[in-house]
C-alpha cells in the first residue's frame, strides 16, 4: 500500500481588499501628477500648480496610511464593534 501523498499547501494569497487598495493608491498618485500638469496647461501659475500637487500628495499620503492601517486591522480581526456608540439593528 503506497504512503498517502501530502496535501499541497497553497501559498497564502493576497488579503481581501489589498488589490483594491493598491488600485486606489495608483489612481491617487496619478492624479497628483496629472492635476498640476493640467493646471499648467490651462495657464495657472507654476507655484499654484506645484502647491496643488503637493496638497494632493499630502492628502494621498494620509489616506494611504489610514487605508493600510484599516486593512491591517481588518486582517487581524482587531475591529471591535461591541462598544460602538451607534445603535445596531
């Protein structure tokens, strides 16, 4: 009687939401580059265009860090809604 074959273990796949998060961040970075270019093309002052790009980059960075933190906590099951102050149906 042959020995039982071991069951192949699949490599851990990406966590749910990771691909969507990366896609959102890619579009946000793209817009951080595109907006100043369009503003310059429309005749806006270069300092205003650079300022808009830097502002968008700052917002994108904060949103990215919050999104990564949220996905990390969701993956660990950290979110505890038992003490939420909002009513639950």
